């Protein structure tokens, strides 16, 4: 209603304001966004010192407050798990098992790599529109922000939503084959990122007898399987008897998630600012 | 079996937005394919003079298109594959516009390369894909299933670009790719075909860090088979393919970003930028500049057989020859590509697509040269075109459905339609316009007035109402009665850009209440779930552009809650019944829980807790009623596209909603209007959907039982007069009861009808249900009578729809005789201008012709003659059709024996049943390979007793083979129609010479038996047998051939006699129509009833057989 009755003077003011928004404010926000995202991107690379050089290795001692069945240290180098040291106390016989990664192997944490790539894509989108660039229409800004937000949402979702795997998928994944001494056939391990935490789950299995009267129902995909979950692998049926989940907060993942949230909010606010003006012009692709 | 549905698009003055994100030119250089951010694929015709015209727009994707690539050997099959942001993949036949296959995979592709190695591979080849995932995925081009992955041994990462290197010198096809971190990787392709088929791990042959990020393109020079071009955002480099040594680097100037490049010829490159510029370079040899003594060196390196790479190294540098640029509008990124010439008439074309929707072409000369003084020369733009250009050029074709109504109001140009809904039970179309007006009009009549010629009379009599209340454009509309019968059918709710929600009575044009929200434009209007009521009423939920949600209680005229805390756009709305909570899910995956009664924000949760809340809501009894998608203004489009296998819940519910509405509406109506809204410019257009099968069904059943509308006429009239809602409801009930009890026999017939129809659906329907549907229909048609001055317009909505469809399909302007014949004998109208055909296939793929589709023919014929011929091919096909159908010609014409106008509707019915048959054959599942199988399948599907005669078999054969030749369905239909009309014309001439008037058949049973002895009837029975009636009232499969054929004849007879009685020779067909109606309504009622009795007794006889 208001806009329909807006006087010519009012309109002129609005035009002026919109122009300011496009020429000044947008660049300010983009600058800010870029700074935040670069900061986030640095968290992923974590160089030893300076900007070049090999990526720093960090040790994470897994939290064992719940029970001391599983103890472990994971060494993270950027997006790769380069060393793992796992101590497992078998509940049946209190036998202590010790596994480490083979020297020649690294396990890539796909979630971290994807998140890093998404952030870099967002940064690339922003660098194309530096201060010298003149935005002419609002929809141009909206489209840019949409593209940036898409990447950021994906980056965040990669960290917040670990893959849901089935037990046979875990059993056949390369991770189980990376240890020395080799993992016994009744133990499965899985490593993933959940929010800001690096999680290690160890499943202890017990083989079901072929003539077992137990009602066999294979379980579907899940982030964390519960004891009692069943699956079939190579014509042998297993049931999960024990599940141990140990985790450790990765500080820089926490930072990155905060950066994502802040920049998503910034982007949305910019979009909202542009959209306000959209309602004043019916006939223009604002 | 899923058949396709013909559709007609009624565009508006403004073209739908098409922000190009991917572009390619097909190998034959006749079609440009573009993919848009909105998710549509657009096909453009590229003439040999490099003129562009839009051809067709394909709906099917639900997200932005990321890449396009050819999906087969183009000469054999003109297939193109498209991939989207959300992992959908579709293979399209770009000649026929059909979707050949689709898949939804958890991969986001950014580039696809088609690879086929004919002597090592079986099948249709592979699609090598890369994108936002590790390494390279191999997808089967035919099934779109993931075959295998090419994996990296070292530093596995996303691949940002790749190309296939096919070299005769190396005798090995390889895939060269660069990862996002700048690692160049080479995988062997041809030698690893078997290991890929056996799913063994395939690692890269070579991996080399190029020390560069943001790689945009990599290209192999097939001329020298030596050079490798790598384009980065800030520079481009040339490498030696043998040892990957760097030969030269050229940095960009003035902050432009390089976006891609291609090798033009030996040592000649073209590089383009993100803002639409391009540069052609010649790689020069440094030695050649220095002196003669090095001549042998330069000659050496030009022919590229140097012994070692060192000679080549550091010896080339680029020289800029030519450039191209675009003057205006650099604000949107360009997607560009280059098409090299292949054989003679082909050009070297540089093409670009912009987010604004413009396509620009440059014709790159075979030998690009710089100007005489050595400075680079500009290559001029050869062509530039947008969708809007076609809409402006063919303005008659792009006229919107209600433009004529708006325009007639005042002389000014009509405002664009920004939102619209179709109300099926009233057959009304409600359109909200940019200027805030809402037009309410009769849908079918608006469509007729828009499409047909000579119907200008109708335009002025067209009843339309204008609701004035919004001050700015109307953004969304809700017809609550369509969702829940508890609402009054006269109510309409509209939301506008002025942040007002208005509750209307569409019959009285009154504003019942106006809610002012002050929350920015209203984006969407939803209704609370069926089981969520407040004081016995469902409430309206408004989503505003400031991300707030308002709950309105219409009956109490109050705003219950205005939830304003949301930081992000609302993605999901859920209702918790037990605790009276509103759960709002936002796009950042946070959840807000509002207490509806007090209006307080109870909780705000993010991450895991938010997920848990949403999941718990799903598990509890209260399910989502309505969900909107990101970019909620786009809901309609998403509806079109639908979701096949969606991973997230909200999409599931949407597709559920879609299928639900489709089911409920499609079973009843042969004709629907689907309003479609486009994303960015918020303009809607309309698609008329014709359900052929239903139409033929209804035509038949309406011919059987269509005359009862007169009876319900009166009762509906009183219904209309009744003011209060309560009164209406009771009256409605009463009317239904009487209608049900009036025609008990009729119900039986209908029941049998329904059985037949839904036999293959195995959906058993009760008698009540089916007659309810009929009643529904009656109501509509009777309403029409009330609104229209009787005698002017045909009362029968089905017949109208049928005629409208025929008008749209007929190839007008090909043969004047045919045209006149159609107008005179079929009682249908000419078209105002060519229509934009469309086709709905597989339930969720729609292809629509764009206004420029027939521009090729326009030049040939004078402008004023509307020519609706789809393509020249149709004439050819039509001739073939006639020859193929020769076997049955002799028998066929019994039907058209009487050369009178009143037979029009019968011929219309016959033609439509043929069209429906053709449509069935074309869309037949592929597993029926042999023609005989197909024939049996088609005919057995319809009725158990139709044995295909040779004519039909050859027809099926012919049409099936057309399908394999990627001929458009619409072309086949048009060809068949043309042939049938021509054929009927011939018989008409024949029979008019020796016209033998048919004996009158008053009463079925005994008469038919006596008649059956006469030759004529026998002929007729035969011919009827030949026509596949999809809806034929039959006793099922067990009926013997002759018996059921007879039975059909009986079914048909009453109708015939009705027609014959109503005819009066010498009158023009136009006048006969109303007369026919009048007779129908009054005198013949008893007669037809009798006939139905007979039919029913025959039915009983058939059953006992």
C-alpha cells in the first residue's frame, strides 16, 4: 500500500538508497564474507607455519570417560588420518588388543575434504566480484548470494551429517584393511566427523550359527549401529555384540562451523536487504 | 501403462526466465541446447544461416542444471544428457524432445564426457563424470547406472575439469583430468575397458602436481597430438603432453577471469573469459623470429616430430590474432563453448549463454588473421537471441490465456499474470495480475477464446469477474474448497505483494475480510492439515517474504499468530496436534517451535536437536500437509517436475501431494489447466492438459448418457440461488440423491463402464463413486448452460474439449479443402494462430513448444494464414499412414455414411479415438519388440475381443518404427489425423453420390437383430469392431467375438438415432448444434432411456454367455 502511494520524492530516496546498497553495502558485506571464509579455509589447511609447507599433524586423544574398553589416539593431517593407535580391551577375556595404521597408509576423511572444497568454491565465487566490480541489479546479487550460500550449506552439511553406512559397507571399506596387525574378523571400525567431533566407532561382532533360530533381519544404513544389529558378509551372518564409540573435539572444526554459520547469516541478511527493495518495483527485475 | 498426454501451452507476453548455466551445440549444428538455473532445458533451432529461434522447453529437472553433454553417437541417436545440482540426470532426445531416461544419483556432476569404444565395448557407451566428489565416476549411457569409478592412488580429490585424449599416434584413449588442488591425472581408457567392466580397481597412469588451483578447462590438441592446453582462472598454460613440461604461460589482463578454451587448429588456440570475451592466439616459434639459421628448427617444431621435448620447450609464445567481445551487460557470468567445424557446410562457432538468457554466436573464420598493422582484429557477433525475442516476434502465439479479457477492459496493455489457480470443480480459472486485479473466468471458454478463430463473439460474452482489492501484484492464491469440502465453494484467498491477504467471495465479488500483515510480500498460502482444526475449521497459513509465518482464522477473521523470529526462509511447516504447536523448519536447518494459542516462541533449536524434532514430528500422528521448497515461489514448477526418488522428507511429501492431486483430478477430468510460475520474474503461464484416454472415455459415455444434464439443471439452479452455506450443503446432498435415484439403469451401465476402464488399473470402484463422478461432470455442464445464453455455445464440456483438442492438433493451412471440410463437417473452428504444443510423458516430464517453433514455415506461407503444420515431415508420414492403413479402408467408412453435419461429433469421437490409439502405440513400453506383440498388447489392453486386423497390424508396425526414428509424438498424431480426415473426406464424396439414408432405429433389441441381417449394419458392426473403444462398455474378455461386437453396436445405436433424428438437412452445422441440444434435453430423453434399458439387458445377456 505504502509504496503505491509513495510520492516521487520518496521514490527518489528509495532509488538513492538502493544505489548505495548495491555500490557500497554489498561490497562491504562481500569483503567481510571473504575474510571470514578465508579464515575458515585456513582452518582446513592448517600449515605448520607460514602459508607454505607441509600440513601440520595433530594428535587427538579419544575421550574414554564412558568406559575404558577402547583407548586411542588419532593423528590428523589436514583431511587425512595419517596415524591411528587403538587399544581395545576385549570384554570376554579382558585380553588387550593393540592396532596401529600401516606405515604406508593414510585414510582420507572425505567429509573434511568436501567441506574444504565447498568453502574454496564459495571463496572463488566471491573473488570474482571484488571492489572494482559494479553491481547493476539486485537479482545479480541475489544470484551470487544463492550460489555462495549453496556452497556454504553443503560445506556445513558435510560436517554435520556423516554418511549413513550399512554394516557390510563398513566391513568392506578400506579402513578395516589399514591396520597392523590386521583387525580380527570380528571387529569393525569406522571413523567419521560429526559436527566438530572426530568419532571412532568399534563394533564387536559375533558370528551367527547358520542354523541359528534367531530371526535374521539385516539392518539398513545408519551412522551408529546398535548392539543386536545383524548383517551378512560373505555368506557368514554376524550380529553386533558390543559397540564402542569414542570421540574427540577438533577445535578447528568447531571454528569452521561457527564461521559457516556466521557467513550464512550474513549472506541471508544481505539477501533480505535486497529483497526489501524488490517490493517497491513491480516491473523491474530488481 | 503410462501414456503421454497432449498439452497446449498458453504463454504470456513475457517469456519465462531462463538463466543459462550450460550450453552446447549438437554435432549436426542444427540444435542449440541450453540448461538453466531454473532447471529447464531449452532447445533452439540453429539454421544454416546461423539464425537462432527457440524451439522447445523441456521440464523435468527440479534444480539448476550444471552440465550438458552428448550421450550417444549423435548421428545414430540425437541424445543429450543433462545433470543438475541435486544429482538428477536426464537423457533427452533433442530431435523429439522426449526424455529417454532419468536417474537420481548422489553425485553432483560438473562435467560429463561421452566415451564409446566401439570395438571393445558393447552397449551404448559410458558417461565419464566428474564433480563434487572424489575422482571420476563411470555411468552407463543407457541405464544411467553407476558402472565403476576411476580412482586416484595419490592425493585423491575432486576433479575440476577433464577431457578425453584420443590419439592415433599413441593408440590409446586416455582421460586427462585436473583436480581442484591442481594435480594432473591420466587414466587409460581403452586398455582398461575390460577391467572396468569386471570392476577391478583402475588407478591413474600418471599424476603430476601442476601447482595451480581453479583449473577451468583442459584440452588436448588433436592436430599436433602433442600440446595440452590448461586454462586457469588467472592464466592459461600450454604443456607438452609427452612429459608434461610447461611450454608457455600467458596471464590475463585487467582482472578478467578465464573460463575455458579450445584448440582451433594446430598451434592456434581460443580462450574465453567469464564475462564473455574471447581471444584467439597463434603459438609462434621463438626461433623463427631470430634468424634463418634456425629455420630447420622451426620447421621441425611446426610439424611436431621433435626428437626430444627440450627443443620444443621454451620455444613457443602466444600472439593475439583476434578477439570477440560483448558490449552490454557483463553483470552475469557467461557460459561459453566452441564448436569446431566437422564437414563442409559446418562453421566454426564460438557460442555463449548468459544468465540473462541471451545466446550469442560468433562465426570464427577458418583462418583467423590479425589486422594489417598487426593489432588484433575483432570478430563480429553473428547472432544473438533470447527467448523474449521470440515472444515479441510471434506475439500472437505468445498471448496469454486471459490477455483478451484484460485488454478489453481498457485499451491499455494487459498486465502480466503473476499467479493463478485452476478450480476444477467449477471449471474456473483464477488469475492474479501484476496490477493487483484478480480475474475469475471460465477456464475452457477462456482457452477457446484465446486459441480459436471466428469465436470473437465469445470473447465479449465470456463471463469474467474482476476482483479489485490488492494495490500491487497478486503473489499467491488459495482456493480452500479444493483442499477441503468444508469450506464454502465461493471462497478464495489471495495474497499480494502489498502484504495483504484478502478473503473473497468469487460469486459476489465481495471482499469478506482483509488481513494486513505488514511483513513484506506474501509468498505462499497453505492450509492446516485435515486433522488440525481450531473451532472446527482449518486455518490458513501465510508465509511472508520477511520469513515470518502468519496463521489466519478465516471464519473468525483473526490472525491467530504471527511468528516473526525466523532468520532464514521458511522451508517446512509442521503441526503438532496434541500440544497445539507450530513447528517451522528454516533453510539453515534450524527449527522454531511456536505455541499457537499463546503465540510464544517455545524453542529454537539447531543442528542435531532440530533434526530430532523434525523426525519426531514425522513419527507422531500429525503429518505434514503442505511443504514448500526452497524458493517457495517456485512450487508450481516443482509440481510439474515432481520427484522420483527423493531423499529428503519434504520432497517426499510434495511428490505425494502431486500424485495425490493428479490422481484425484485426472480420473475425472479430461481437461485441466496447469498454471506454471517461473522463478525469477514471477510470471506465470498456463498449460492446457488433455487426457486423451479419459476424453475418449467420456465422449463415449456422454454420448450414451450425456443427455441427463437437463434434469439436474433445475436443481443446480436452485442451489445457486441458495445463499447460506448450510442450505447449499443440504441441497447438494438432496440433488445428489435424486440424481442417483433417477437413473438406476444408467448407474448400471456406468458401473460396467468403470469396470472396463479401470480394469487394468485393478482399481475396483463402487457404483456410487463412479456415478458421483458423472454427477460432478453434469454439474459442470449444467452450470455452463446457466451462464451462457443457451443456443450459442455448446453445452457439453467434453465435446467442447474434444473439439478444442482437435482444433489444436489439426494441421491447418496445409490443404484448404481439408480445412473447409473440418470446419463444415466436424463443426470445429480454425486456430487464431499456431499453438504451442506440449506433451506430458512419464507423469513428470513436460515438453512445450516455444513461440518460435514454426518460424521456418512462416516465411513460406503468407502471414495471415495460420499454419499449424508441425513440420514438413508430417505430410510424408501422413501418406505412409494412408498406405499402411489401406487394408482396413474398405470397412472403415460405414461410419461416415451419412454426409451430414450432425455426424460431426461422431467423427470427432472417431478421430480422437484414433489419435488416442496412435498415442498408445507410440508410448508403448519398449519391451514389446515385435510388431505383433505390440499389436496384441495394445488391443488386448483395451478390450479382450479386438483381434487386430491386418490394417491395424501394419499401422502398429509403421508407427512403432517411427518412434524409433525419433519422430515427435505430435508429428505422428498430426499425420494420423491428417490421413484420417482426408480419408473421411474421400468417403464423404463417394457416399454423397449414392447416399442411402440410414433406417431409423427406435428401439434397440429386436431392431438391431433385424437390422443385423441387412448388409449395411453388418458393415457397421464390422467397422465399429475395428475402432478401438478404450471405454467400450463390454462384458470383458470372456465375451465371444461376435456377441460383444453386437453389443457394441447396440451401445452405439441409440446415440446414432438420436443424432439422426435431430438432423435437419440443409441447415448449417453451426445451427444444428444448439438444436441437437434442445432435442437432447427434451424429446429424446425417454428414448435414450429406453435404449439404455436395452443396453442393460444386453449386458445381462452378455454376462450370462
